[in-house]
């Protein structure tokens, strides 16, 4: 934004008419970005709250099962990351 307002860049763009409504485009992009960022943040927050609450409930019911499921989920995630890297390299170099 600083570069847009510096050295009368705004007036140069408006007078040359190379870009139609640059200020409106900036406003639209900012609106879209903030909406997406807020939605993403709320999704992450809700997922974290769900994880904490359900983990607490499961740990309260049967702690060994919580440990097994935690190890299972971490192992599955690690395996997915490893296989994903291998598949990416295969698709990239083939």
C-alpha cells in the first residue's frame, strides 16, 4: 500500500488508464483476504477445541485407549507425510 501511495503512483495509474479502478480492486482483494483468513482461523480454533474436549473425554473414560489412539494417529500422519513426499518426488521427476 505504501508503494501505491508513494510518489503519486495512484495518480499516474489513474491518468494512464492501464488498470481499471485500481482502488476498488485493492478493496475487493482485501475483503476477500480478510474473509478467508477469518474463516481459516475459526476453522483451526474449532478443530483445536474439538480435539481438546474429545481427548479429555476419552482420557477420562479409558486412559490406555487414549494412548493407543494417539500413537495410531501420529503414526498414520507420519506415514502419510512420508508417502506423500515419495509420491511427490516420483510425480515431479517422472
